[in-house]
């Protein structure tokens, strides 16, 4: 049974300079925001908070290099400043300015499949479809 609107691996992919270099089976995203309390003289509790930097961490599972990326000799360990694109039925989520934080490989020698990749993104935007 094929569910309409359910994301497939072709809907989650890595892009380098607008070119799809890998598809991803699944992902888990976590965004955090720094916050600093503002203390006022004589008050026992903060009177406000000041927002800080946002941090976007994404865990990817089962990352497969595209045929054209393999033909071009892609090396995931050399990737820097790439984008993760997640296509949903009503919008596209783009994590840009990405750098990998950790890579876990399992499998056959020479296979272009990575089991787990953790990345840090500089920016997250949503674009309506």
C-alpha cells in the first residue's frame, strides 16, 4: 500500500552547490536556543530573558551517495558547507551551512553507504510548496 504524501528517501537529500549528492533514509532533527536571564537589583527571579544563538543538529540514518556523486569521486569526509533538504507534502525544510560532526560507517569496502551522520547546520528555513 502506497501512502500519498509520505516522505521517501528521495525526499530527504544532501545538496552541494545545488546538486543532489546523496539520499537519506531517515532523520532526527533537534534545534536548541540559548537564553540568558536578565536579573534586576532586588528581584529574586529574572525579569526577562535575552535570546541567543540557535543551534540545529540533525542525525541522518542510511545515507546513500547518488550515482553521479560516486562517478565524481565524492568523499563525504571532505564535505563542508552543504545543505540538507527535506521535502514534505506542503513545504520544504532546508538546513544550510552544514558541516558533519560525526560519521559512522558499516558495510562493504568501497560501498558508498554511511549508517549514521550527525551534522550541525548554520541555518534552518521552511519554504511553502
